[in-house]
C-alpha cells in the first residue's frame, strides 16, 4: 500500500476539445503505463476506451487510471468536457483532492471552463492550470492568463513562459529554475533538454520571475513569506526548494493557481506538469476532511482520514461490465476494505459482499487485496449500491454528503421493434439509469411507450446508441420532446376528508393542507405545523408520504411539480377509524386540490446558450436567436470572434446545430446547458 503522503487523487477538467484526453495520454506514456501514445484523432486514445468515444472523438465517461511519477502514486480521472455529461464531472470533482484545469490557448476561458471552475470552487478543490495548444494558429498565452483573472476571478501564478508561438513554438522557459526546456521529438518528447535562457528572452523571463516572487509573498505562512521577501530584497539566490515549498502552500490554501503551458499533441510541456502535480497538489490528508450525517442521531460528523479507523467510502460512479456485472467506483475516506469481506451500505441499510477489489488503468484492471483511506478503487459485487451511497460498517454509520445532479430536461419515446424485445429494452435502460444519475426512465401509461430523459440531444443519442450497439436491442426512437414542470402562483389552503370501506373496515382521515410557491430552485418541501402529539407520528409520516407521491404526478398536465411548499396545518384523529392508508390517500388528493386553488402554471426549461462566432456572422446569429425567443444576456468581444451569451427556451433549440452551421459556413460553435425553469407564455390554467 502507498503511504497517504505518496498519493495524489487528481482530475483533469476543462471545456470540450481543450486537450484533456491528449494530455492524459502523454502522462500515461511518460509515466511508463503505456508504451505507445494513443491519439484521440485516430480513435486510439487509451482513456477514451468506449467505442462511441473513439467514433465521436469526445470523452463521455470519467475514465480512471493510476500511474507513478517520482515514486508518487497519481490516480487520474479524465472527465468529459461536453455539458451534456456534466454529471460525470460533478461526481468526479466530489472525490478529488486536486485538479488540473486545461485551457485552450486559442479558445481561452470557454463556457464549460467556467462551469467546471465553479464546480471545483464549490468543493474547495486546489488546482493548477495548463495552457495547452500553444502551437495552434491564434494561440495567445498572455490573453488566456488575463481571461482567467477577469472571467474566473482566479489569481494565476505564471511558472512558465512559451518560447515562440503558433507553428514556431520551441519549448518553455521554467521561471523557477530559470532554464529553457525543449523536448526531443525523435523519442516522442521523452528526453528533456535544458539550456540557459537566451539573452533575447532573459529580460522578459526576469520580469515574470519577479512577479512570481512578489505573488509568493501573499502566502499565509508568515515565516516562509518573510524569508522569501528578505532573500529577494537582499538579492540573494533563492533555493528552488524554498520557492516550491511556498508555491505548494499557496496552492493548497487556494491563494493562487500555478500556471504551466505547452502543446500536448507536440509532446511539449507535459513532464513539468507532472512535476507540478506531485509538488503542488495535495495528498489526501492535506485537504479538509469530509463531513457526514450520523445515520442514527442525525448529528454532523467530521470524518478524519485515518487508516486505523472504521471503514467509510463513497460510491461516486456505477458502471456495467458484461463479465463482472456492476463496477462500483469508490473513494476511501477512512479505514480499509478487504476482498472477500462483507460491507454495510449505510444508505440502503443492507450488507453486501466484496467479491473483488480492483485498481483501474483506463479499461484495464489490476487485482487488489486491500484498499486504504486516501485511495480510489473499484469494488465488484455490490448489487444494491447507487451513485452517492456510503459504504462502511454498522459501528460507524456515517452518511457522507450526497451529490446533487441537474434535472433532465429533454425526453424521447423509445419502443422495441418487436414485442419480444420489450423486457430486454427495459433491462438495458434500467441498467443505464443506474449508471447515470441524470438519465431517467418511466412508463407512459397512456401510450405504453418508455420515456427516457436526459441532459441534451447528444446525451440521449449516446445512450440510445449504447442500447442498440452494446446491449444489441433493436428499438425505434421518437423525436426529442421537452420535459416541462408544473408549479403554482399563489398560496392556498384545502381541507380533505377521506372515508372508505376496505375489506369491511372503515378507513378515515381529515386533514388541512396549505401550499405555497417557493423561490426558484428551492425544490419541493413538506413540513408539519400541527402541535406535537396532537396526531400520532405514524399518521404525520403517512401525510408526508402522500404529499411526496403527489409531487411527481403533476397537477394538470401530469408533469412533476417543483418549488412548492406543502404544510400540514390541521389533522383530525379518530382512534377507531383513522389509518395510515387513509391519511396517505387524503394527503395525495388534498395536495392536488390545494394546488388547483393556487393557480397552477406550466414551466418550461430555459437553456444557457454560449456561442463563439466570427465577427462577420454576428448579425445572422443574433437574428436567428431572436427568432427563437432568446434573451441575449451579453456579448463579449475577442480579437477575431464574438462570444454571445443567451437564455433560450429548450423547445426553440431543436435543430439549432444545423441552423448555426449553415448560417456561419460551419465556423461558429455553441454549448448549451440547463439554466432554470420559467413560466411558459399563456400557460396559466
């Protein structure tokens, strides 16, 4: 087992097409885990191992690999950049200790860069930056650094400068060692060549080194900061080890973010990035311990990272394997687990057996006997586990903070080509639903079709293709449909009396419910306002079950309801006839009636759309957006392109990709993600 200080759990996150997978392929090659470099463009990337990833040239699942650099174990999660697969990024960031954020030297800070940045902020993840693709036409190293400050509010600490630009990129200047670094292309950049800085570049390098040392004085370690400042003012030679120690301190405190640069496809800049991962990103015991809720007394508990403590791990991803069944990706936060032993699922309150423990190298695996706190691994044998579950033992029943996932906003109907394949189709979809928290499946009782919902057209297209190709189920797929929601406009109170004779026994209930509209994004809530003891707790619980059941059944159109607060304000209890069944039924019926009095409203999903368009096509793009009832938020001007940010109803965005390509000769790109639900015009009912 590796000592905790020898482990780095890192993620590689960025906007789509910034070079995440290409960079990871180089890391695998230089650390000796692969003897050849797989290219995304050739469909041979090690980390993009799914057939669809190779065909589409994008990352869909968060692949995991383990490699070693300078005797440190680096567990790398290569995450998708496309917004449709944001759940993969969210659940990966949740279990990381540090992250490498990759920026394209041409595209700069793109929309999904901002999204993943804020996700990392939410989980307080220390990170380093890598500006990639400096060999591309239009690359602007200093422009990207400026965008990091302006768009992300980041404090970049520049550690390297590019030598040359675009096709003339030669290497980088290391500002810590004050050396020029170049890579021998005859051995795919394995040999690193170091030279003194050329006289023509020395003044610029000294200027940026001085800026770097000035920034280091802002670290919270006063003794270290004072030592650096004194040595700098006295013009003494500052040891590299001291500079690296100060950079590590500032990175872990998130005072600043070290910035590296290179061109991964040309094998430039990757080894210093690996050094940065080892030197500046935290070991598992250098980040704040996670907090959880005690399953019995509901108190908050901090979980210190100790290998001699009871086991506690978070299941952050489920994946299906034909031979092994369900693979549960886990992050160990406390204690250790051993192959062949039982483990307790604290969320499900069930015991299961660990058949095997594995360490993943992309799609290859290595058998393990044990896994210890601080590490990540895969468990084979957990049939009940779902994403977000906590596993451990009964003596330490702590439920770790669950993960929040966005609501699916787009649906399609799926039906088997033959009736005999219905059960196989259902089984395949349920399996995918277990893997992906942003994918849902439900039966449409009226049409008999299966309705699947996801984050976008690409998301659903990928999943349907998996059903057809991976699970070998032939299915017909309908056109994409918008997933609407329902809510209310005002407050209302309703009294519901329920009385029914079941199997010769009376079942009665008499309750009064109050409903009100909550703030956007608050979700649905239930509370009891009746005095404690005036109604048996089992009947209050029955009312809560009935209301929560009604949340998903809709008010007028059958869509799930959102942002509604329901309260039990009165309840009449009859010792002879009051039953939990009656109170649950009364709650469901009463909730519907109360909401009908509160002016139901139909809500439609509004998408956040970001478009990069050459200046000459801006007029056509804006006209097209206005025709789609878009609300233009802002337009950012860059050197050659305009960045348009808008809110657009999802219903108006179908087919937009084709429309944008034809209007801009294929030169504009766009990303789209869910923003919020808003009342649909003329939708009050």
